[in-house]
């Protein structure tokens, strides 16, 4: 009858485990418990703060990208203006040389 004892032992152990599980779940606070509601409110506030921080980071990144694009455009415009000024100076020097050559040829 040893197997019967083992079966009864296993059955008793299983029943005890189920009873402990039921007791554990029964002692768990309900959804309308103030402590549970407070924790839920804290989690919601933390999630909203994370979302606000994410939006702020995104806006700051967009502003930085816009500033970088504007700076690049200004730099390109300045470089173009400098190039045009160099070309104008070169043309003026060439025109001076041309005028000087014409003046020399005209004196002969």
C-alpha cells in the first residue's frame, strides 16, 4: 500500500499548493484599492513626463537641424558672394591691363 500513500501524499501536496496560490491571490489588493490607484496614477504621470521629454528632445533636435541648415545656407551665400567679388576684382584688373595696353599702343 505504499503507492496509495504516495498518491495521497501527492494529492495532499497538490491541494496545499492550490490553497497557498488561492490565498496569495486573495491577499492581492483589488483594482479599486487606493494604493493600486495611486501607483497607477504615478505610472501615468511618469509616462506623460517621458512623453513630454521625448517631444521636447524632438523639438530641440528639429530646431538644431534648422539652425544648421540656415548656417550652411548663409555660409554658401557668403562663399558665393566672395567668389563673385574675386571674379569682379579679376575682371577689373584685366580691364586695367587692357586699358593700359591700349594707352601704350595709342602713344606710338
